[in-house]
């Protein structure tokens, strides 16, 4: 359940975060940072499990 919430939040931030929070991202660097943070969170979660 928590994973589904995290994925939904990630998709919402990447898709509509710029309009909702008002950031300007012409080069896509904010979206790249979001994707990187999400992937590193997944890797960290798997490593923490064992």
C-alpha cells in the first residue's frame, strides 16, 4: 500500500508538480532530480530489507 502511494505521488510530481508548485523547469533538471531520488529510495528500501 505504501509503495502504491509513493508511486502515485511520484507520477503526480513529475507530471503536474511544475504547475502545482510553480517551479520553472525548462531543462528538466527538477524532474531528473525527482526520478533520481525515487530510484535511490527504491534501492535503499531493498537494501534495508536485507
